[in-house]
């Protein structure tokens, strides 16, 4: 039996956090999935995923057609589900202002060399740029090729929060690693 078209107008999206509340109610522990929130940043609205006490991903909402597309891309990258949440991870607001060093990150399946470069990228002071050689030294790998540093920074799963946009070329120009050029 086909329902009248008017019934489709009664459908509403579930409120943020609904799926996580249902899983909690039926006894699924929170460490089995991640949540995400939308957060305003200096470059626009971001999806910020978090779980197990750490930020696990971030992306501009403009990069995805809708929440489902972000969730699918997140699952493909991390092999974990991300559910719409309500509560941001502690320290997120300060991190979005470039002022927080306490927010924890889980970079997922990246090799340790890339993780070390991303940890060093966090040390670049707010409002400043640093060349690849500086990042390599800070990461404890002074002989790392600049191309490898750039590749590590481009693999950043949490742009804006880990300030990949602060990488510059040797002549001091921004290296355009933080966000897509558009």
C-alpha cells in the first residue's frame, strides 16, 4: 500500500545526539563508536569527530553534500562509525581560536613519521608560519625530505585544529596544505 504524499511532509530528522542516546540506552559502550559535532571556526563550519578522549577527524562542512556523506567518508578513513552528537570535546572552542595545547588527537592509520610531523605542526605559534625543515627538526627527524614533510601535513585528518595551514615554503610563502585552494 502506498502512503499519501502528504505524509512525507511529517518526516523530520532525528535530533543531534539521538543515535548515541539510543546506543547508550541499549548498553552499547561509547568506545565502540565516535561522535561528531558542527563547530564554527575561522574558516567556516567544521565537522569535528571525537571519541575515546581524542579528536579523530575534522573537515569543512562545505566538502560534503550532507551529514551522511561526511559519515561515509569518516567510516572509509577510520573504519569506525561517527554519529551526530551534541557535546563537543573539552578544549575544542579554545583550539579553534588557536589557543589550546591540551586537546588530544588520534590520527588514525597514519605512519608514525607523519604523526610526528603533525605533532610538531601543533607547536607552530598562532599567526606564524614555519618551513618544512623546521617541522622536520621539531619532529626529531632533521634529515626528513621536505616533500615527506609536505606529504605528512597534507595527510592531516584534522585540518584547522592541527594548523597545517602554517607550513610555508623556504621563501616564506604559505604552502597551501591546510585546506583545499577553493
